[in-house]
């Protein structure tokens, strides 16, 4: 099967960070409505507080896997999020995620492995790894996308430390479950805690990373702090946030969205413009910050790197 790359995205189609902030300031200055001014000032104040909350990450290495596409702005990346643990609206995570406590943090690692199960402190997870800045597309199933400068390290490097056995066919991930701090978990939009999974060869692919930062600084809570998965060739909901458990398992995990709406969200969830969501087309996407739609690329533009993982599979059936 021949898989063609999508055309390069023109820089003119994407709003850069400085232009984005200038545009917001212009709207605030000309709106004339007191409500608009107050709302705009509040959002800018929140952004400033969020910037101060981040810690710079030293000694970052550039990654050969990065795209050269223009980045979305810091405000795009931190105020337009899907994180149902804090609410159903895109703005809810940036409003409420500060209520989640992330220090101290540890990850339970268990399952089919030669190492004993352990609760591993975040600092011990990070200590052996060189952190890279990777500029990846993040595409969501609702047909919108961003280009994000993640900071992280290959998931496979962590997996190797625990020596999974040959029985470990899949990796299961679980998000923090703390309804007293994550108000969305008090509702029944999904079964909690949130669960995701990858096939072992997907998890070991060098494109899959555990991210701990963005724009050269530590993640904010609404982005999945302090540790999240990023799988750039899959739809965004596969990139599970605020991870507290990693398990090496024999059977394919029952991931949350597939359990909730199996006819809409499959286990694999590879970006495929030829497989539509039942309620909308996936053939094109809108880059946040742009008014224009662009053609969706197979595997989100990473076909050259990952298509071999699915050789011989029916990608319409295994959606």
C-alpha cells in the first residue's frame, strides 16, 4: 500500500504566539463591553499565573523526530484542552485543574515483568533519562489539531527498566482518581479512573513518549501534569494524562472511550482520514489558531515511521 504524505502546511495558516496575544489584546481594547474586558483580563491574568507556576527544564536536547511546523501559542495549548476529569468544556481544565495536587507523585508499575512491582517516585522515573524537546502534532478526534513543543523521553526507555516478560502483550495506563480534587470525576460522563492502552510494539516505538513539559517548562495540570503519554500518530484521547499506574498485561486493555462508546472510539485510534467518526468526517482538520481547514494526513503525518506496525491489518475494522 502506498501512503502519501500530506502537503506541507503553510506558515501563513497558523497563528504564531506573538500574533495570538496581540490579537487578544486588540479584541479586548475594541470590544467596548465591560463583561468582555473583565473576561479578557481574567484569562490573561490566569495565563500569567500559569507561566509563573511552570519551572524551566534545563539541558534539553533537540529531537530528530520533531516536525518543522509552526507552533501553537502557549495560550492555545493551555486553555483549549480535553481533560474530562475537570469538566466537559474545553476551557474547564484551565479553570479547575489547579485544584489537583501533584506533589508528591508516584507511579505504580506492575504486571508481567521480571522486576518486582513498585510505587516509583516521579524523580526516580525521570532521573536516568535525557529529556528531549519534541515538536509533535496533537490531533483530536473532533477534527482539530495543534502543534506542541513537548518535553519528554521515550516510553520504551522506561519499559525496558522493568524487563517485561514475553507474556506482556500490552501496556495499560491509568489516570489519577481523586474526585475531591477532580470535579469531573464526580459525574458519570465516563467510568473512572480513566484507562488507556497500547500494544507493546506501539509502546516501544521511539515516537511514543512520556511528557513532563511543554515550551521548555514543566507541564501545567490541565496538560496532564506531572506525567502524561504522547502518541503523535493517534487521536489525542489516547495520550492519557496524569498517569499513576502502568501495567504490563496479557490481554488488550478496555480503554475508557472504547468502553463508553465502542462504535465511535476504537482501541487503536490511529489517525486515518479514510475512516470517519460516525458523526463527522475525519478527512480534514482545523488547526487551532487558524480559520482554514487542512487535509488530514495518514497516521497524522507519521506514516513513514509507523505504518509498518499495522502491515496486513484492516485499518477500517481495527479503527
